[in-house]
């Protein structure tokens, strides 16, 4: 049995260039045990509608090949033959047959591509699936075949990197404490023309450009009631904003060229081009 395969035969398609632990809490044999270990060790959010990729079995690939083989050997020749037999009505039937041919060839190519790719969507059970941010990536783990398995890896978007939760530092440290090996990941900030301004209400604000808009994030601290412990815990919250260049408050004179508002004195750092780490 392959490392990523289980007794059910399900094998997830995972990145080959970046390696995360494929199984967590291997001593846990039920989802209740996994939930307990998660709550004690990691910060994770239960996710719904998560679609992972699983590697198709040889039988599935064979069935798909049979389908496109039937299209190539029977359906397409039949359509072509029918087309030849109605040449007299060609002008009236042209659009109809072109549509049939296009659909048949497209379906044929889709099946060929699917068979070559050997991967299909696999919807994960929300009750058993959690998103864990670590090393600049969202790792989606799901409980399947008596183990908590890595099913999907996605890079965290740049605009979410400043979120304390998404930084994954706590998860990274805890996973290493638990003995799991994590990849060395170099995170590149691909934001365009990042500038920093100081606002009297929101403090430091980073602004960058996306698709003809200025984009920025407001950050504030909000008290959160932990229902389990009854304690009030301060958490950092974020809200994304965007505005067309012509409507942006960072271009209409509200902020001067030195990155300070017109109502306040003093200078703040401004970054042009590359982002500030």
C-alpha cells in the first residue's frame, strides 16, 4: 500500500515540491479523538465544501478510456457519415452538425485529458475537515479511514498574510513540538506598489495596487468570549477594502506624499514598489 493510500484505496493528489505531514495524530482512531487533539494542540477551523483531488484507480481510467474510445470509434464516424448523406440539406443543417461535431470532439478531448491527468474532485466531509494555517499555506486535513490526513494544500493569499491567525506561527511551533517535520517555505510578497500611511484612527495602513484599485486592510482588536472557559480573549480582526484609483482616499489629497494625513504632523514610513517585511 502506498504511503498516501488507505484501505479504502483513496489516494490524494498532493504537491510534490512541498511536503507537509500526511497524517496527524496517528494514535487517534476516531474523529472525536482527533477533535480532542486538535483543540489541545492546534488552531484549526472546520471547513465545509472542500474539494480535494484524489488519484483515479486503474479501473476508473480504463472506464474513461472506454468512453472516449467509443466516441472515437462509433459516435464521431456515425456523425460524419450522417453529415455526408445530407449534403443536399447542408446549408440548412450546417449549424446543427457543426455543433454536434464540436460537442463530440470536445467531449472526446475532455475524456482524453481526464484520463491522462488521472485526477478527479473529491468532496471532503465538513464534519471531519479542518483548515490549518502553517508556513504560509492552508493545509486541509480530513479524517478518513481511521486517520487524520492531509488532503489539500493552498498558499495563503498575500492580502491575508498580516492576519495573526493566518501567519500560522503558533501552529508551526506546536507541530514542531509534536515532532512533525515542516518544509522550509520562502514567502514572496507579490503585491504591487506597496505604500505605508499612518491614520489617526487605524494607525499604520499598508496600501497596494490590484486591477486598477488601491487595496488596504483595517485591523483592530475585538474582545471574544470563550464559551468553554468563560474568559474574554482579545483577538485581532481584519477587514479588506478597495477603491478605484480615482476614488481612493490615498490619491485624493487626504494623505500627503510623505504618508501622513493632512490633520496630523510628523512623518511615517512610505514604501514604493517592493513591500516592507
